[in-house]
């Protein structure tokens, strides 16, 4: 199994719902708490597993605003695992999820330097690295309904821009949608083979219209209107 | 080997369903509690509003529940200290209620209008309005006057339902969606769910907005219009549709007043009114019978076009002929509006033609049998799948009423209303046009002591006689709603209350109650001046303030709380009973009438009471008739008891589900003592799904209207004919022209405004403020919007949401900035005719070139909202409000007039024009700065440098109480 996410950039409106839902689930989850620094002071910050980048492409008036959620890509060839000196960082054989064993991590930050996606964050109070777990403490919970066994970000996304599934299964929803919509990996040239994929914006087909300058003046147009017999 | 990953300990958890209140969306939530602490808030999969999803605000409810800004005891301004100094003393609830009861008793027994009660959040207007009506004051409204009344009123005077929230796009079947000026707002989850459905189905999404953020980011086409020009753009689309004869002839003849005959008699009192028969029925010309017939009836063949002569010799034209004459004029040709709108003519024409193509060439037919109000059976419904939604960008201009009507014109021409794939009504709408409810305007009743009003304070005037003015023409309401200054102000003008009350214009108040509204900060125009007004003493009454007694009801320590004489601390949404009622603003969707409740999920750990409870308590103490038994004892034990047992009319109460003694009736039925439990057992909402034959064309759908009539949504089963031409508007215009048979204004300013702006057909005019401001000196339009993760919430207090944004910037077009030598993070001065501010700049591509904008309500006063004084919101964040005046620029010989739409009284936030220039080196930080608000005596909250919230750990938030 190779579990991961598909994020549909055609419909992501950048609302941060996924990020906050992730925060609340994981704050009280397997790697919780997630600290907040100066939560009521100047320049508040904290540990988040999922952050939304906003940027623009093109120039006015043909610019496009892009909202780009980023979290751990659960790479097949994860350098963050290779560089970890304590073995805390590991990739699970059974489902490909990359996790950090909080008992082994010493917070050396090697993994965050190795990760080009900015997925790993240091919890300054515990001195350990934290990151997206794909809600591993939720997706295998046999005591909740099957439809709820998904990462919090996927369950909550109001635009249904996030999908979760097994990329090893060619018939899974994620595999199919990546095939059909030409889903892509972020920075494939780096060779980490990320599991998560992004779907590019759809292209809308032009609507057939007949443009023509109508040169008749007002009087002419009024004359053209003929009453039709429409009975109520 | 790695440790096995533990899952949740469900044995320690409890799951409850309620309704979110992090914004105005009212989504269903599934709350997991871990031994009383909030573990996880999710969307409720079964809920009609959000269908399982939840936005950032909803998910951050935990941090609201444990906010450091929570009020915890009733407070009174410390004797001998000045208002606004922030010195308070704790008092008991008994003391607080005694003080307030005594004060209110005296007002009610002398001059009830001296109480004004205005509410910010307005999801319980059915109760607050009833309370004000029972008290006997006309001075009540919610925040709609400074929010979106243009959308509500334009819709309700035109199509019988409206943008805002009495209608919704039919996302399942729409093929073309055009969004007008929606600032990341309203209907937050439903719009996101809908946009994805639309795009998945291959529909096209066009956004008309000067700024490309949020929803607009994913639009297939962005139309970066100049602010305030939407009405002109829409009327140009009307021009294109008319000139190509692209309109739904059947729809116009059957369901609109396009065929009605308008009297052409300039200079006379009947000019511009409909030709009516002896019974008052509007007349049309029947092409078959060649005579005038009743335009409401069936069996007629009305002429859509033409000039006619009445039997008495008066000249007549059909509404549609009047429209053709006006909008086919070259004034509205795309080429002639392109420069003003900032949109190429080709784009305007193409969008009009695209809409027409989708409406007529890609229409949908469902084989659904339905019967219309004339008894005619139809074997299908036809859907013109062009959907629209419009909000703040249209609404917040002083030409917004007409702009919104212009948009409804496009929908009517295309026949794209309340059918599959277009813009559909949500019960209890559609209603008659306008709804049959008039505001109380009987002077004797309003002035009578200890007397309830005979009608609600708000309603829908249809003629000058319905205005709420005295015999001399002076306003009877403190906000001057329903006066000549704003005749159709059906949500009141909350933004004028403090100014008018301070100026004792039209009269002085005694007590102002503000519920959940930050009028001393981001909810007021002209913030600094408003704060000064709140502090202003009355030289004629020693020691008294101009507004003598100010009661603030809120759950959190806002800037407004700082100015209170009496603070009544409210509960959070997870701590109280609430109902989201069909009598008010329900959660209905086009396919279902629906309402919802909240109930206490966690016990409050502070000495706070729900405002609903306090209102019922006060109503009982003051012996309001509806709250008192014949023997003088109180009728309702508490709020839940009131909700179950109060009946507006027999069988119709606040909650429509599980009515009847056995709980087996819906919409109508006698009270059910177990109704709350029934809601709780059913995930806190009720939905009545309309059968197929009652889903569409509700405005003339007999089977739907029969149910609607029985449930009290409408008075009787009759067709609701959409109104291109608005006769109520014409009646006010006649009054302005001095031609009306009835009340007429005396002030030349009113005459001019009525004559110009009460056009019965939509027109575009330059926004009022801009007519009086030099565009060369102030070259930029200035706008605000709320970010999605804080829309309709004041969540800078929220430890998680403020991490997404704790400082706002002023955004402007990158090329324009470069031309002016400005770059990212420069500190700039921004000046308007009303004042200046200093703020930090960011440039972007997705911003119309003549526009600057910022995120509203991020800026906070130091010390407010439980934040530390050094919070970025206070040091770097800013409000644009300082630049906006609640009054139009002064004009010689004219009284000061509200900066609002002249029809609806909608606050004209977006009419602002500014100039900007780089601050001097060394000038940094936002300006103006205000003194830090003092900590409340009850505020013992710890503000830790590091927060580690974990619902499983008992003691990690020990400073929460």
C-alpha cells in the first residue's frame, strides 16, 4: 500500500480549513500537543502539519491566484528518513506513511534540512520534530465508521479539493484521478518520488457565441420587436 | 521496531451534534468531547448546509471556547470614572438585572422610543424583534443596514427572494455561474461545496471583482471591474440581450410584470403608475381580445411591447417597451461603458452572449409534473442553467440597490430564476413583492407609554404613507430608517445610531443596548470620532453623557465593551440554547425547508448567562404582554420554554420540526413539550425536503404555495409576479416631484434624492460620496474584505486563526505601485476626505489598477480581545474605517446626510476614495494608535508564551476560568 493525498488546484480556494482541522485533530492526537508560540502576543506562530501557500502567476489582468496547500509528501525515497541519525524518522513498509518516533527524535533538524517541501517542524518545547502523519491514528480506527477513516484535512475540505487513498491500487480514486487529470508530483527532479500529487486547473472549453456589432440604432431595434402570441 | 500507533480512547469521549456559530453560515457540527473538553469539531455529514465539511473557523472553535477574551461576570462602570476609561466593578446578576429593569421600566412608562436596541449578529431577530415590539420601541434593528440590505431589499422588491440568504445557486445543475463582488464571504461552506460541483460538471465560473483572491482565484474568467461600476456593467449586458432579442418571452409574459401597462402622464399624480381596474388589478393589453384585461389572470394573451391609449385617453406603455427604450439606448452599449467599467466592450458582449447561449441552447428539462397557481398542469420544468450570486461588492455602494436590481433584470430576461441550474429560492421565500409586512408607524402607538407596537419595527413600505415619520415629516426612529432619507431601509441603519443619538437628532436616547456588535471599532465608520461621541457629555444635563446609558452584551472583551456602563456577559455557542428559526433567517436550502438548534454541550465555567435567557427574564420582569399570563405571572420559565410554547399564530412557532403533542407534525402544529429533545435526538436540525412537484418555480407553484400558506410563509396562494418595474419606487419619486397624492418631503435635498434615485427601473449613477470628492486628488478606490478564515467572526482572539493572519497590509496593483515608486513592505500614508492612516503596503497582480484594498477588522485596539498589548494586530494592523465617514461630504445649505444608499440606507463602505504616498524614513507602525484598553477586573487569564492545547490533558489550560 502507498497511502497519500491528491490536492486539486482547480478548486482549492485557499480557505485554510484543511490546515486548521489538521491542527485541532493532531493537537490532541498521537504526536500532540502542537505548540503555539506567543499565541496571544506579537507575531504568533506554531507547529502546523499543513500550510497553505498563496502566490500569483502571470501579470494583471491575466494573472491567476494560486492557493497551494503543502504537507508531508510521504516520499518513496525520503531523504528525511535516510539522514536521521537516531532512526526516529521512518517510513512504514505496510502503507508508506513517513512518521517520526517521538521517543527517539532528538530534534537535530537534519530531516527538516533534507526535506525540500518544508514539511517538518520543530516542537521547541519537546525538542522533537513533528509532521503530517496522514492522521494515522484515525485512518485505522476500527471504532469509527469507514467513511470517517480519512485524514482530518480530507474530511473537512469544503471544496472537496483533497482526496486520500492508495496509490499502489490502480483502481483507487486517487490513482484514477491522477491519470485522468494529469496529476503531477512537486519537484520530481529532486528524485524523492513524492506520493502526494497535485491536479492542475481544468481548462474550460470556450462557449460558442457569435460576436457582431449591431449597428441598428434605437429606433430600428424597437421596430424589430414584434409581439408574439403567448398565452398565459 | 516502532511502537504501535494508538487510536482514540472512545470510552472517554462523547459525541454531540449542534450548530456552528463561528460565522453566520450555521453549519451542522459534530463535537467530540473528551471528559468535558473539546477534542474535535467536525462538520455533520447529514446536515443540509455543510454536508460534512467545515471551514477553518469552524475547526478553530476550540480556541474560541478557550479564548482569553471571554467575559466572566456582569460589570458596571466604576462610579466616578469616565466612560471609556475601562474601569469596571463586578456586580451580581441580580444587581445587573435590577438596574436594567428599573431603567427600562421607567423608559417604557414614559417614552419607549428612548430605548434603542441594536444587535450585531442577527440570527435571532425573531426574538429580538419581538422583544423590541413588546417593549414598544421602534428603535430596533440588526446589522443588516451596514452589511447587505441592498441585496435583501433589491431582491424582495423585485423577484420575491434575494441574494444574501433567501436564495442559492442550484449548484447541482448550473452550467454557468457568475459571481458579483462576493468578498470571500457569506455562505462560506455552501459556496465552496458548490464551486467544486460546478467545476466538476464542466460549468464555467466567471467572477466580477476588482480583487482576485479567495473564490475568485479559481474562476475560469476574472473580470477586474472598477468598484461601483457593477450596475453599469449589468445594464450593458441587459442592452446586449435586448438588442439581440435574447430573452425568455414565455417567462416574461407568464411570470413578470413586463407586460403591465404604465400610465404616461408627466406632471400628474398618476404618472408612471400602473393602469389598474376598479379592483386595483394591473391591466395588460390582450392581443387576441384586443382589449385591456387583468394582468394577473390566466387565459390572457398580453402584449409585451407597445404604446396604447386607455379608455379615458391616457397614454400607456408596456413595462417592456419602457425598458427597451431605456436600455437599448447607446448609453448602455458595451463600447460606451467599457472605459467607465474598466472592462473591454468585447468582454461585456461575450459574457452576455455566453449566458444567453447557456440559458437557451443548453437548457435543462426535468420530466416533473407540477401545477401553477392558475391551475394549469405542466409536464416538465425547464431550467435555464445560468446561476448567479452577489454580495458585498454590489451591496456596499450607494448605488447598490439599483445595481442589484440590474442583476435581477438579467436573471428575469434569461428566465433563470427558481428553476433547475439557476438561482433558487429558499423557504420561507419567495414572498409577495414586497413582503406584506409594514413597519410600525403609528405615532400614537409609538409614543404611548407601556404599550407594545401593533406591528414589528421593521417591514417593507410600498408608498410614502408607510414611512415611519411624524406629521411634520421628521423621523420617528433614531437611525432615521424609513424616513425620506432612506425610505426602504428594511434592516435599519445601525451605522447611524451613535452619531444620531449623540447629536440628539432626531431626538435624545436614554439607553442604548448593543448586542454582539463592535460599534466602537471595526463595525463603525469613522471609528475615532465614534469613540469620541461615546465619551461626549451633555452640556445641558450635568454629568450625563449624550447617550446616557450604554449596555453592552457580548461574550468577549471587545473594544465596544470598554465603553459600556453595564456589561452583560454572554455564553459561547457551545454553552447555550439557541434556535435558527424559519421565522427569521433559517438554514433552508432550495430543496428543503430547514431550521436548527444549539444546546449546551459544555457547562459555562464563568458567571455568564445567554442573552436569550436574559431577554426572556427582562420581558417577564417588564410584563410584556406576550410574556405574561392574564393573572400577571410570567408565562415562560426560561428561553427553552419560550421557544417551545410561544406561537406566533396558532401552530406556528420558532421551531418547525416535531411539532404537535406527539411530535408527529412539521411546519405547523401545537407545541410539543419534548421538542428540544427531538431536535437533540436528530442531530440538532430539522429538514423538510420538498417533493419534486414543489421544488421549482415556487413563486407560482400551487402545491408549494399551499404548504407555504399553511405554514405562514405567505398569506395566501396567489401568483408572485416578478417586478421589473417597481411601482413603490415610482410612488416615492412622485412624492419627490411634488406630485404624490399623499405625504411629500419638504426639504429640497430629499426632493432631489427621491426624484433622482427612486427610478422605477434600474439606473446607474456615480456613488454619492464620489459625486462630491475630487477624483484627481483622491485617485484610488479603497475597499476591504474579510479573509475566509475570519469572515463574520472577530477571531483575532483565536490563537490558531491569528497565526494565519495577525497583521493586515494595504494591497495595490504591482505595476501601479512601481509607477509610484512604491514597493512591498513600504509604510505608506493613506488619506481620504475624512482623515489619514499609516499602514504597510504589499503589491499584487490580481488587483484592479485604480483600487487599493485591505483585510478588514484585523487591526485591534491595544488590550482588547484578550491579546497582549504588543500584539501585531494593534501595532501593525490597521482599520480603513478611520477614512470613511458615516456622513456625506457637507454641501452648502444642505443638512448632513447619511453616507448610505439613498433607497435602502445601506452603509456605503466601498464608495471611499483615497490617495497614498510613501511615509518618511523612520515612520513605521500603524497610525492612529489608541490608548491601551485596561484589563478587566475579572480577567485572570494567563497568556502563556507557549500554548500546548491537548484535550486529553486535564490541566493544560488551567487559566481558562
